[in-house]
């Protein structure tokens, strides 16, 4: 009798489990259907069909170039991709409206936070409201301190002197092709790891070793960004639920990132952090929750690594096409520093207006972050008359803006540093016309540190070496999907050491350029 009762009970449990699983599956499929219908994935308009079928790839190498084409054709400089529920704009007036006038109505939003939530958690670049304000205030105080900026420049200077220059010198004598993008990413990763964690991964050592942490971090960034390309978030969410494909890879990569971050936190707690200058140690004085610490520092790691490397890669690509710009920077360097002086003081750096203009012009054409999205909390109307429904994704597109004739004039596609100069002096533009560093309340806190780091690298390299791209310069860069602009296949270069050169500028002396 007991055995029969047990069999009956087991069969009932099995039946219940089967019914529960079936109900869950059917409910999920029904929810997905409702979501698909709401997104209007059947939209037959030309733009939506081109996106869904990827037919745009027949004419354009990059999605950003197709968007630029569409935005140029639009009378308002604004378009709407129905199947994505995404309004995209290249209008400076709209950008100011989103980032300043109606700032509170355009947060990052839960939809965006979900995309990067597994990687960035509740870090500053993935949150809104009080959590964002707390981290922004804390980061502003830390990044604005003299001691931490001196620490940052000391790190950059050391990496240039002991690794970047020796590496370039080693290949110059062998006429060896080098991937400059890879070198710059390694350079940036070493710097930001030292700055964030106090750890030197040694990615730029002469042997160019493979870092498991760097590879895991890169993969996690890439796969997180690819979520945003899906026509429906339900696609990647189902894959994550079932632990399939790219979501399985992402989970494994993030696990490695988490383990590394936790190891760093544990080491700091054991050794003490009061006398250290890295960001983790400084934040540990205010934040006690390990998960929150991890999220904060990983966010800065993401921002500080890829943006600088991306900006420098594009700059050297443009410089190869424009030797007159390279010559002008060298002339300015010699004019400001003199032929006998080895190091640039911060006052001398501030006098290098042409160098500053050349970098800004490069970032105009090739911003490291090609677009940025917010989500409307309430219905709104943009200055160009575009109606924005509550919950709509609203994207401003710096890459497209740099190529809009109505924004930058008929020569917008030309690389002309002089457009930033007035009587030889750098003349800034409206930040909403040039939102490369964002603008308004979310303007990039690391802007000045990043710019000076880029200047350090540029002066150190072009004063010692001739850098020439070893591919067809008429072929525009093709970008890989990611959170920042990364050139597919890298940037192969040939390096030739110059006979007369300067030593690497001392970045420590550039501190005053920021506080000036």
C-alpha cells in the first residue's frame, strides 16, 4: 500500500512539474509575442526593413555610417527606427534639450541598465538618481584632487618611458609591422589597472604577453554591447535564462572579472588602503559593500581603458594621411620647447594650441563613443518638433554629428585642426554641438586627465618616431561591435626612429595644465 501511495505521489509530482514547466514556457512565449507585436517588428518601412534584413551592409561598412546617411537625409536631422523603438538625432538643439533642458526626463533608464547590468552592476555609468549623484560626487572629489592626478600622470609617464618607447624602438630597427591599436589598448589597460586597482598587468612588456583578465574584460564588454544590437531584448534574455551561446560566454567572462575584482578588494582589506592612491583604495574609505566597490571600479576601468586607446588609434590613422599636421605639431613642439630642452613644462603644454586642436578635430570625426542613449520618462517634444513617447529610447549620435554639413559646414568630412583655432589660439565649440565628452550634468569627469594622457603619448611618439600605417589609407576604418569604437583587424603600422628627437615629455609637469 505504501509503495503504491509513493508511486502515485511521484507521478502526481511529475505531472505537476510538467504542467508548471509547460505553463511557464507558454507564458514566456506569449509574453514574447506581445512584446514583438508592441515593437511592430512587422514594420514594412524602408529603414526598418533595411535594419532587419541587414541590407544596409551592401552600401555601408559600418552601422554608424548608415545612421549618418539617414540623419543627413532627414530634414530635421532626426530619425526613428520603429522596430527598435529608437529615436536618433544629430541636432545640437535636441542634444542640449536631452542633456540639459530636460535632463531629469532622460535618464539612462532601466532598459539600458539591463544591457550592461551584468558587467557594470550599479556602477556610475549604469545608474540614475541618488546612486548616480553619490558616485558622481565621490568621483569628482577624488579625480579632482592634486594627489590622485599626480599619481595618474606618474603612472602614464612611467608606462611611456619604460614600455611604450622601448617597444617602438625594438620594432623600428627590424622593420616589423606592429598593430598600433593593440599596443595602445595594452598601454591604456596597464595604466587604468594601476590607477584603479594598484595592479600592473604588464600587458605592454616587450613580449606582449596575454592577460587572461584583459581578455575576459574585453569579451565581457563586447558581448554586453552586442545585446543592444538585438531587435528585441527578449532574445538575449531568453539566451541568458537558458545559458546559451554568447550569454554563456558572457557569464563566464564576467565570472573571471568578478573573481579578479574580489581578489583585489580582499588584498586591500588585508594590507590596508589608507596610504594607497589607487581608486579602489580611496573608495574603500567611503564604501564598505564589496559588490558596490566592484561595480564602481569596473565602471572606471571600462571608461579609462577603451576611450583613450580608441581616440589615439584614430588620431594616428589620420596623422598618416596628413603629414602636414604631423609637421605642424613638431614645429609647435620645437617652437614652444626650444631645440635644447628635453621636457615640456605645464606652461609649455598649455601653449601648444595646435596639438590641442588636432586632437579635438580627430575626436570630432572619430569619437570613441559613437552614440549614447537615454530613455524618456514622460512624453516630450524635442526642439525640432519630434514627438517622443514615454519609454522611447532616445539616442544622440556624436559620430554622425561630426559629419553633418548643417552642423560643421561644407568641409565637415575634412580633417582640419585649424577650424578650432582663432588667430592661432584654441577656440572651443558649443559642447552640445560637440558632445564627444557628453555635456551638461553628465559631462565626462575624466576628460582633462584623458586629454593630457593622449598629449603625452602623441608628443613622446612623434618626437622620436615616424609612424606610417601599413594598409590602404583610402579604406575607411571598419568598426567592430562594442561599447567603444574599435577598428576591425587593428591598425598595422611601420615604425621608423628619427635621428633627432626629444625625450618623452614629463607628464608630471602637466599637472598645472589641468588646474590652470
